[in-house]
C-alpha cells in the first residue's frame, strides 16, 4: 500500500472502531435504566436498532512546515488544493440479535459409565435430530482443573469416535475408551454442536 492508502485505511478503521465503541456505550447506558419507577410502575426501555453514518475525510500532502509527515488527515472541506485525496465512508450499523436471531442451541452432556451421552435441543423447545456432534479433549482445562495431561495416543483413544450425530430423539452417545484414562483420573472434554459448545469432566472410576 502507498502511504496515503495506509493513512486512509488506518483512519477509517479508527473512525469505525470509535463509532462502534460509542454506540455500545450508549446502548449500555440505556440498558441500565431502571425498569420501574419508585412506585413500581413500568418505565419505557430504549434500544438502538440501527445507525446510519457518513464520514467525509481528506488526505492532504503536508507542507514543508510539518517535518516528518508527508500526508495529513483532516475533515473534508471545500478546497481546491492540489495533492488532496477525498474519501466518503457511508454505512449502517445494525443490531443483530443473539445467535443471529435463531433459537439458541442447548447441549446437555452426562457420563453414563463407559459412555458419554449428549442431548441436543434449542431454546424454542425443538429436539435437534440428525445433528453432528464433535468431541475434543481440552488440554488446558484438564491440566488446570485436574492436573491431567494425555499423550496424542491417549487423546485419540479417549472416545470411540471424534464425531457422531444425534438420533431421532436428539441424543448422541459415544463410548469412552477404556485405556484413555487411568483409575481415578479425570479429563475435560469440549462438546460442539450446531454452533454451540459445552464442557464436561469425565472420570474413570477406581
């Protein structure tokens, strides 16, 4: 990138970042308003669903009186100066509901003896059938919580399969490898499905 392009790109990033931060702060302030007044009567709540914006800036070649700087950035103004690059940035910041507006995926995982059972549903009360479920050993959490470290071979042996899918009742079951954990040893497993994840500690009984 040229110097002017770099300066313009940095300025645009700073402007958009500052705008997003200010919008977040404004929404947070409105969200902190009390829901009721002193008499228990409901008060209105406020949300910012969207915000249109437009910035006009220009990059101007620095004069000899500005040592060390080749280009200067300033708000756009009517000017006939040479060596000036004008930019207009317009757009809209739109509030997006959690999970993209879709029902939130709910994962329930439980160890039953030598197997791990996972049930999938969502916040709309729907059972998620024929949905892929992935299993992964969480090395950092296992070490922090249980002091457990596993070799690559033991990680691969932790489950019969690294991925499976739910049946017609929304349940997926995977076997826990007999040789993966020692007696009394625990490990944390990350379970992922339908854009959600949860963690569960597995333990091999003595």
